[in-house]
């Protein structure tokens, strides 16, 4: 029988001081890597203008990242539980360096798609590994577990929010916005790779354990509750995906051509989610889900109105930010619920399922919108359909949760 992850975690011989600075090194690497993944957000329109590819290819390039993340979560996200946190952290950052080098090398569409997919592979490994690493180092430093959750949330969502702002700054003030940010990230990620060697390992490697793919194990009794929670993650990341790929087009229709403003608008969706997660961190998961469902439903209605009524596109942008806040709470509640519903020894696999549903939400709707607009459907009609879909998902999930409340 294999040894459980908790039994293999060790911080013996690790001083509180070393645990402290190791904790912040991992958090810094987390922020750098996650910000890299969203830096292209305000740059996509420049890529499109430069190479002339259609909206559907823009969304496919964006969504190849999602494919990479899902593959990573299924096949590699849990490997650090027995191979060690530091080796997987280094592999994840190394993949990000490769992706940055590809972005730097070419603006050709196939290269962009490959770079985004590699970026997704890296972030899938990083998210699972860094979150666990932070929790284990935090335990040795003597702080409460909530502190590690707050820092991991801030590093993850805050990094995702920082990326579009960085991309926007380069797009406005750099003479070569499709090269300069990637040169910077090659250097910064290389530095992160070097410092990531410093934290001490917290997992005793299990060389006898055989590899198996990630599995999601939930009892039949709790499956409706789990699926409702996963739907919340899907709805949140659908709003994030839309904001990251197509919101700049709506801002352009408002007469706002600044890529920096577009980056800030996209960042606001992630940052509002991060702030909401931290503010509501101590509420019960069921309460978090109910608040999140309500805010995302309001956001879906606002986005539909903003997309359909002339002069109301600003309502769409505000709705996306409200949806980001509600979605952030939803994701926090969903992960907490998944952890409680999971059988002993399967918490990591249960929470991975929530992230898989979430990243499907980030990719699938955006690709569908790209296909529809290429086929001649107006972007406004596609956005209204998107808002109706999000509303339907949220209402169905809320009704299911009311019938099958979390324990």
C-alpha cells in the first residue's frame, strides 16, 4: 500500500527562519509564473493586426493554454506528492521559460499556439505544487493554515491580474511590444528558476510508488453537490476567459483604443476575484457559494444588457468585474466543498476536478464565440448567448446545491 502524502511530508530540521524565507520565495515564483500566463491579454489584438488572423484563431491560440493546463492537471499535477515539491516547481518554471522563448522567437500563429500550450502545462504543475509547498512551509513557520490559503490565493489570482497590466504597459510604451515583454520574462523566469532551488524540500520522495493518472473520486451520495460546486468554477473561469480574450474588442467599440486600459479592465476581473476570496475567506463554504452564485447571476444579466443596448458597453465591463468578484468567492467555496466531500487520501484529486471544470469554462465558451463570429454571427449576439449560458449554469448549480446542500 502506498504511503499517504501527509505521512511523507517532513519539515524536521527546517528552521522557522528558513521556512519563512522559503515560503516567500515560493510565493514570489508563483506570482511571476502566473503573471506571465496573462501578459498576452492586451497584446492579442496587436498580434491579430500584425499577422491578420481571424478571431477564431485568436480564441484557439488563447484556449490552447487551457488544453495544456487540463492535460497537466490530469497527468502531472499530483506527481509532487511523491516526487517532491521542488523538482516539480523547477520543471514548471522551466516550461514557462521555454514558452517565453517561443513568444520571443516569432509572432507566427503556430508558434503562439505551441507557446500557450506549453505555458498551460507549466501552470497546471505549478498551481498544484506551489499551493501544497506553501501550506507545508507555512505549517513549519507557525502561522495558521488560513495564512497560507490567503497568500496562495493572492499569488495565484493576483499574478493573473498583474499580467494584463504588464502587457498593457509594454503595448503602450515599448517600441516592440511583441518582443520586449518576452525578453523581460525570459530573464525574470530564469531568475525565478535559480531562486527556486533554495527552498528546502518538504516531501520525502517515494521511489517505490508507481505512476497513475489523476483520478477524481466522489461518492454517489455527494456527486450532485460536487458537480454544482464544479459548475461554479466553470462559470467563474468562463467570465475570466471572455475578459482575457475578447473584452479589448468591446472597449474598442467604446472608443477606447488604449491597450493599457484594456489590460487594466481584464486585470480588474482577476483582482476583484482575489480580493473577494480574501475578504470572505472565513465564511463557510456553503455561504461562499450562495454569495458567489448571486453575484455571478447579476453579472450575467449586466453583461447581456451591456452587450445588447447601444451605449451600455460600460455595463458589460462592470458586470465582468462583478462576475470576477462573485466567481472568486465561488471558486473558494467550491474548493472548500470539494475538500470536505473527498474520501480520505483523495483531497488533491477532488480539488483537481474543480480546476479541470474551471479551465474548461475558460476555454470552451471562448472558442465557441470565435467560431460563431467567424461564421457570421455578430459579436453582440454571441455575447448575449454567452451571458445566457453563464446564467443558466449558475441557476442550475444553485438549485442543485439547495436540494443537495454541502455537509
